[in-house]
C-alpha cells in the first residue's frame, strides 16, 4: 500500500512538471505561429514562471522574452508594409523581453560540472541564443528607439531606465567574448547615448542617478565642458558643497579657456565669505583675461571689504581704464572714501578733547567731500540707480548744498 502511494505521488509530480514544460512549449508556439496569440502566450508562460519545476530553467525565461521579441517583430513588419508602427507597444515589448532575457542569462550562464567533472555552462544552447538576440537589440538600437519615444512623451524617468539598459549591454557577462565586443565598440555614439541618459535623469530630477552617469563621463572628451557644468549643477541641487567645489576646481585646471568654471568658483568663495580665496582665483582670471573690467571691479570690492583701500582704488582704476562707462567702479572709488569717513565719524564720537574732536570732524568731512565727485560720476553714468542718488542726497544735505539737494531729491521722487 505504501509503495503504491509513493508511486502515485511520483506520477503526480512528473505530470505536474510535464504540464509546466508543456506551458513553455505552448507559449512558444502561440508566439511563433503565423497569427500570434500574444495574450495566450503570456498566460501560458506566466504559469511556468512561477512554478517550482520550471521557474529556474533558462529556457522558461528565454521563452518569456521571445514573446515580446515576436511582438516587436510584428510591429517592425508594419513599416515594411507602409503602416505606422505602434511605438509604445513595440518599446514595451523590447523592455519586457530584455528583462526576461537578463534572468535567462543568469540561469543559463551558471557554471555546473559535466559528467567528466569539467565546468560548463548550465544551458549552452540558450546562452548562445541570448547572445544573438541581445546583440541584435543593440545593433538595431531597439532600446534607443523606445527611449527617444519616451523622451518625446516627456517620460524622462522611464527613458533613463531604457537607455541604461542599452548602455549596459557591452558590460554584460553574457556579452564578454572578443567577437561580440568587436560588434559593440564604445565609440562616440555610445558616449552620445550616455550623455542623453544623463540628461534624462536631470530632466526627471533623479539627481543621484544623473550624478553617477556624469561622474563616469566627466574625464572623457564627449561634450566635456557641458558634462562638467551639469555635474556641478547636480551637486548644487543636492547641496553637496564639497563635491561641487571639487568639480569647479578640477575644471578650472582642465578647461582654462572656459571662464564659466572660474567665475562660479569665485562666486562660491565670495558668497561663502572666503574672500581671500576669491581674490586668489580672481588673480588667475585676470592673468588669463586682463581686459575683463568686471574681474577688476570684483577684486576691488573684495579688497575694499578687507579694508585694503589702496589696492581697491587701484582695482577700480584698472576697471575704468578698460571700461570708462562702468558706473559701479566709479561708485566703488566713492565708497572707499565714504566708508572711511563713516568710520572716522564713529571714532570722533569717542574723543573727549574739543580741539582734537574738531580736527577729527574736519578730516572726516574732507573724506566725505572726496567721495562726492565719484558718486556724481556714477550717477551720470547710471542715472536710474537709486543707491547713488540716496548717497548723493545725504552728502548734499551734509554740506548744505541746497540746489543740488533739491535736484536729486526731485529725481528720487519721480
């Protein structure tokens, strides 16, 4: 009785295994027949994909991918007949089949021992079929086509994932033999697709993913300046100061002809209060482009902040020698004298001796007067700048210059 039960159980197990293998065969037949039944094929293969007897067989997953491959083939046939290909359906079929084939490759590529104890592939036949099919996808750029379609639909996140699949193909262990590698050169087209992948990630606001791709590209030659600019901005987006400064510093050395990196690095040091670092990089900028008036102006402002007044005046003079119409440089010179006068006024308030106090006030007023012609010139060059007008109004009031006070006050009240 016991032996009979065991035999019955074995019969049931064998029957179940046979049924699932039959499902794999059925799915393949439904997909490959002249009028394919893709829905029926997927229903059949889905059972085999989850069954314990067939879910770990490479052929099961290969067949699952074959369904999408055949669906893509049918869509491609439409173009030969002058019909419109359903890009969404074709693209989804490509991704579906590719993902199934990656699972099939893992299973078929496992190393096992043959009867002689030699290490061999678990399923050499399926492995070879997968190599052929995946190479076909790569050379025909099927994943790229779908990614471009998704970009047109503004589905950037999915486009990123699709392009990543395409880019991964030459790196797959499945494709690591000399003959296959020759069919998949990492040329400028490959770099172009990697660049697009980064842009998709940026547009999808997938910052870590964008950074990962851009870091891979930053030392290459494809769109190198733009790649490094994008990488800097992505680090800014994630508030990673150390890395965006690193990118700028490296790019300043690598791209000396491109002022963008140096300017942003200078701005970083200015806004982070590291004025001496900003001055050091400004000196580099001036050495490269001595006739950029803006560099001298900014350096003058920084020297003024550090109370290096003589150096600041010299910087402003250099800016004006290059661009005599630079109102901010004229105002900068006026500000050097004006702010010193303000400090002298504060110091004078602490003087107890009347004679010394009077002398201090005279020196202070002389300094205020010295600032006036520079603000007047700045106002002449930039008549709509209210800061210049407000400063001049205060100076005219201080020195009882009634006519000028009334005139500037009228301008302010327009």
